[in-house]
């Protein structure tokens, strides 16, 4: 029987927006269940009133039903010592989260519709010229992180969004041809991706088991 004390992640049967939450929970070694919602079941669930903004993902945790991906991730990070109390660091973490949203706004609709060729074309145009130079600069500028963290000297929410982004866009089996091409253009970012995965066995194991999960 399901343990009522365990967090339960409700989402569709693919990576999508929930993947960053799964990765964070793996990193934090949080034992959680998943409620996999089919698109047919969602038609009536959406109208049930049990999902605050009629969207998924939703995370049931400690008697709460959290919604909105960033808000859920922020909650997980704040409750697992992966945020910050410094206003300067919080501003930097949130700026990086927004930078990721700017990219995701363009690419997630393509990925969710399985338009991988179009998504790859978008990355080819925009990453080398526009975004990789920024990302490389962020890692370079955060000396305290030694290339392992985007903000400060310990893991934060910024690392989770950038790690999940890097995996989703350039390392999952359907996308790794792009990763091979981009590794030379953004060496600091690819070194960050490699070292982050190595930090936790639980995350590494999860990633190796879900490398070719539907996008
Ligand atoms: N801003 C929300 C957007 C959530 C969202 O658009 N979820 C999609 C799946 S990725 C969904 O629930 N689609 C079904 C629907 O809107 O009925 C978040 O980040 O959680």
C-alpha cells in the first residue's frame, strides 16, 4: 500500500516539466511516489478542483498540494538546504531560473509535441551565439562554485534548472548529437553537467535508467 507520508508527484507519462522535480528529489534522496496521469484521465481530473490551477505537475507533500513547477522546485530546494538566505544570492538564483524560462518558453512546446528536429534547429541558432556565452560567463564569474555550482559554493535551485536543461536539450539519447557538437563551444557548462551528475549516486542511477524516457 502507498505510504501516505511519502511525497507524491502527479504528472503525465513523460519527462516534460516534472523532470526537474524528479531530478531534485533524486538528488535530495527523497523517497517519493508518482501518480502517472493519462491524457484521457486528465480530462475529468482537470475539472475536479483538486489541481489548483488545473495544470500538472502537482506535488502532494506534507499535507499540501503544491502546483507550478518553479514554486514546487523552490519549495523542495528551500526545505533541503539548496536555496540561500542572502538577498544577493537569491537575486542571482532567480535571474538564472528566469534565463532558463526564457529558453524553455521557446523550446518546450516543440519538445512536448515531439518536434525534436525543430527544437534542435532552434538550439543550433540560439545557443552558440546568444545563450552559451552567458552561461559560460556565469560559471566563470562564480569563483566560489569552482565550476560545480552556478551560485555560491553549494548546490542551489539554479543548478537544478541548468542541469535538467542541459540533460534534456543536449544529453538525452534523442539529443546527444547536439551535445557532442556543443561540448567544445561551452566547455564549462558541459563540465558542470558531468560533475553535477557525479555528486549523488541516486541521481546518477536515476539518469542512467531514464536516459531515453519520452520527452
Ligand atoms: N506554469 C505551469 C504550466 C503547467 C502546464 O502547462 N502543464 C501542462 C503539462 S506540461 C498541462 O497541465 N497540460 C494539460 C492542461 O493544461 O490541461 C507550470 O510551470 O507548472
